[in-house]
C-alpha cells in the first residue's frame, strides 16, 4: 500500500467515525492535495485490494470493508451481545459526538428558535440573510477543517444574524 493510500484510508476511517458519512471525491482530493481523477484511482485501488467497498449510493457510498454491517442482525441478538459485554443499547446511543458533526437542533442565531436539519448551522432565512462571501468562507473553512477560521466565521455570522454588525453586514 502506498503512503497516499494509507493517508486516504486513515482519512476515511476518521471521517466515517466522526461524521458517519463518507466524503465526496472532491473532498478526498482536497484532503490529499491531489486531483479528483487521482482520488478516483486511489479509491479504486483500495477497493481492488479489499480495504474499501463501494455502496449503491453514487455520492458518499464508500465504506470500510472491515466494518460490520449490523442492519441484518436482530435487535434482541444485539441486546444480548451487549449485555454479555456489560453494555446497554442506550449507552451506545448516548455517546458524545463532536460539535462539528452538526447535531444542533435549532438555528445558531441566538434570537431564533427554529428547528434546523442535522448538519445545518442556521435556518434558511438566517443563512440567506448572510453575505454570500461570509457563507462561502464558512463552507470553505469547514471543508479545510480549519477549526479556528470556521469558529471565527460562525461567530461573525451569529453576530450578523442576531442584528449585530459584522464586517459584512
């Protein structure tokens, strides 16, 4: 396995663990600092070597070959195995998740209580009230995984959404 394939495999493991979805080929290319065609070739090589499996989904359909698919196992069977290990199903469900995974249930604007979809920061009216360049900065900082810049842009967006004056209000 090449160093780039190892890096890709590590990135996929981390991504699937943290966000529960596989990255797009564009995100893979950005992470590895290569083109999309090379990202495709790297993924194909890992599939051919048995490290990855391509699912039916066209986008984000990658999964690790060694990750068990428990969808076909009955709930009682899972509960019995967990009990044998001294765990409960509730303990697994309540595990803490990273803030960046988008589990917020309300709009990030303090003045708003609207429910938002998983992975969204703001409700639609607040998101589109932001300047387009600020929205793009937030998206790009998230893609680059630049936490410091992401937090700064989100803080600015929250100020703007709550009626304050950001530099792009």
